[in-house]
């Protein structure tokens, strides 16, 4: 059996993680990973945003990431490939800042995600208040915008909203918005962008990955070929968590290979049974 040997979503110096990159790398080696992408958060905000959060993701933060990457890349040479990566949050709300960062920083892999919907943080939303349908449609609009013109390699946790809504007892399924989801996936395929299987939902009470089999099958049926698996680990103990289950899901959806990235270009390795 060909195992999953690359974790393409994890955090170290991100404000919501703060785990030494070296510790994440050691955990990856212990779990049999050959390659990881340390996708520390880089959240973007509208140019006229007046809050304090943008200062958390300033140039010093970026420089610190690359310094840690350089150290770990040398420390684990021959044991683990550590890819220079970033999780860009809401790139569509400040395209100029996103373009400036990506033109200046040499990343191997860019994960594009939506964590906030017009100022509403999905993680802290009270889903008993307001219309969840309206919020979901707004979320889908931002995902389409990113799929249509964003500079990224794979889309992260496309149905993240279900993780946070589920914690509060609300069941949101993106596949119920079939036309919108199909349009997003078609743009990913047309632009040679990939999709992520995020395993965090399996260990955080949701009981399923982000996305589930329905969206993965739809992406495959539309011609989708680029797939990565990421743990979204914010702790060393979660690195490569539930990857056997994610592999089975990928195979069930029709994928026999997973993507790896170097200098923003994909290559593939087999996860098929021999």
C-alpha cells in the first residue's frame, strides 16, 4: 500500500499556533512524512481596515517565518523536505497586498483560504443569530472570487463553515448549494488549481473531512486532478492526523495520486494500492 507521505497544511509561528517549526518537523519525521508544507497564516484585510490584526502579519512576521524555514530546512536535510508555504486568508479583500507578498517572497506552495466573510470571522460567529443561508452564499461568493482570479495553488478547507457551525449544532452542507459549488470547482479545474482534503474535522468533533466525499467526487467528475491532504495541525500531536482515512476518501473519489509543490509547480506521487 502506498501511504500518504506529505502533510500540506500545518502551522507553527501563526498567532493561533505558536509551536516551534522544529517541533512540527520532528513530529512529521516520527509519523513517516517525507515532505511537509508549513503554511503559516497570512491573513489579509481591506486597505481601509483600521483594526490591530494586520500588524500581526507584517513584514517582520514574514521574515521570522523564512528564518525558521531556513534553519529547519538545514536541520532536517536528508530526512524531510520542508516546503516554503503560506496560507493566504481572504486574498480577494486586498489583491495589491497579496500580489506584493507573492512577488517578493519565494514560496513553494500557496494555500488559498476564506476564514472571514465580509468582516465576520467564521470561527467566532454565533450561528444562532442571523441567516446562515445568507452567510453561506456570501462565503461561496468569496470562494468563487478566489477561484476565479486569486493567485494560489490549492483551495483550503472549501467548506470550513460546516466545522464551526457544527460545533454549535448547526448543519451546513455546501453541496446543498450545488450550482455555486460546481461553478467554483469548474474554475479551479480551468485554472489548474487544486483542492485540499483537510482532516481537522475528523478530530474536532465534526466526524468528517473538509470537504467530504460529495464535493471531492464532483471535483473529480469535472476534471479535477490536483489534490493535497493536510492535517491543519496547530500542535505537533496533530501532524499527519487521520491520513489513512483521508487516503481512503481520496481513492473513493477517484484520485490515485496526490500533489507536491516546488516553486509553485506541482508533481505527483501515487497513493494507489499495488
